[in-house]
C-alpha cells in the first residue's frame, strides 16, 4: 500500500522514493480499480510526474486510459485529464474539464462541436466572446441571455429589436433608457422609448425622457426628430411654452422641418393640427392622457408628487362605482391594483368583524400590489363608493422605470404604515 512508500522516505537524509516506484504503485492502484489510492499517491508527489504516468498508459485500452483520466481529474490535474479523455474520444468530458480549467473558449468550441449549444454559448460568454454567444443564444431562443450579452457590449438597438420581437416591454424600456448619448441611434432609441410609454398610457413620462434626451444630445440634424417628437407631445399635454421652445430650436437648424411652422401657428393662433396618434408609430397605438389629473392632487398618498407625476399616475387610473355591500377586495385574492377612495365609506373586515372604516382619500390594496400577495382582510362598500383603481402591472412598470418616482411612493407607503402601526399600538395599550 502507499503507506509503505512513506516508510522509505528518510527525513534525516532527505532522500525520496524513486520515481519509478511511485509510478509503479499508481499503476497498480489504477489496474486494480483503486482510483482513490491512486489519487492520493499522485497528489503527494512534489515533482510533476503526470506525463510519465500518461506515457505508461497511452497504449492501454480505452477503459484503462479513462480510469487514468479519472485519477487526473480527481487530483485536479485537468491538463493531463484532458489529454487522456481526448485520446479516448470522451469529448463531453474534455469540454467540462476545459471549463473547470477556465479555458472557456476551448470549452465553448468543444461544446459547439457536440451541439450542446447552451453550454457553448455560456462559455463563449465567459470568454467574453459575446458575438458568438449571442449567435448561439439566438439559435436556442434564450432571449434573456441575448439581451444581457447585447447590453454588455453596448448593442442597445439590437437588444431592443430582439426584446420587442419577443414582447418583453419592461426589458425594452430598460435597454432604451441606457442607450448613451454618444450612440448614433440615441435619438431613435428615445423616440422608441416614448412610443412605448405612450402605448402604456404614460405620456408625461414619455415627454420627460424626450426632453432629457434633447438636453443630453444637443441640437443637430440627427436629433431633430427627437426634438420634433417632444414638441408634438408637449403640445398634446398642453405644455405650450415647452412646445414653442422645442419648435423654435428646430427652426434654428432647419426652418422648413416637417410642419413645425404650422404647429407654432396652432399654439400661438389656434390653427388646427393633426392628432398625436397620427405621429405615433401605428404598431404602438395611443392612449390619451386624462386632462383632470388635478383631482388626484387632494389624495394624501400623492402629496409629494409633482404635477407631471400626478398626471402620469392619473393616466393609469380607471374609475369604478360600488353599491353598498359590494366587495372591492376579497380576503385571500390578489386585487387588480391599488384602490383610492374618492367618495363614500369602505369597511375593512376580518372574518365577520369590522376592524376599520375608510373614507375619501384613503387607499387599500397597496401591500398586495407591492408584495404580490393576497390580503388577509376583505374590503366592502358601506355606502355608495367611488374609487380610482390603479392597475398593478402599469404601476409596477412605472416604479421600475423611474427611480425618483418609486422613491417617493415607497417613502409615502412607509409613512402610512408607520401611522397604522402607531395607531394599532395605541389601541392595544388603551385596552
């Protein structure tokens, strides 16, 4: 056994076991199928004897040579293991060993030959061979990885087209927002972003990103269409001063650009213009902004929001009316969104007990909307109740697309929760 080798080492003299003897022991272990002892013996050798062991077995049967390869693999000598498994044509094992050895490009090439495209793409990505990775990810339909790789190398427009084709609107928004001003397709990206936000009913946010884009890019022939789009949208949202400024900037570069002169005449003199829907790409459609966003300003939940943000929120609202005893939110069922009470009284019930009564300006369903979990209480109309309902999916998209907006909303939720906890603690202490 290998312990006998240890006895032949003389510490006082500093002598070592002859290499041929060590190789002999390892050879015997492998032939007898005792791979664990072979690994132990091989790992204990300070000198590199891998090539010598390989030469001892290179003319052996494939079964034996695979056992040698397994010994090298377990000993973590991946280069020698690769050599053995290449001779035995165990190419999948070779690919795995290249990967373990951080030779990702070689691993990718081997996986690709084996038609294991997911593994190949993954290794090309690790090797920073992103173009090859994208090509394979496209073949196997791994949309998320395509987007990730294209974003990594700054191919924002390609990533956008891919996301649009695969109906990944939230990914499209994220990608388009990250296109840098230096990119030659920056203006095109901002216009696409605006069209998507308009389609989602977020015209105010679309205008915000367009104006931001205009400031970042500056005026040039390439950016004229973005300035024009911003001017049209500002007109539609009744921001006349913004629209006039944008159209005047366009005229300073190109006096006859599109119908800018007519649009200025409309703003200043009331000449009729085409609807904004004619400007938006047909595939995007258009959802008009509700003009009376000021109604929601009185609701405490939105005290911290700017007028643009209020209009943006209002554009996501639908109005509903409930009769007495109608259920707005049912215990154990995730509601459709956030309910804001405009008029009337709503009873909050746990079982058959009324635990709270809510009135104008109060809201319900916010925790279910954020956490995507069903509520523990039911909310039932005590009288005729009119509410705004903010659709959960639209609201979450907006939180993801605007950091400043989401920060305000979460802060307001936190304040409201603190008030509720304080009120509950006071009630418990009073008892």
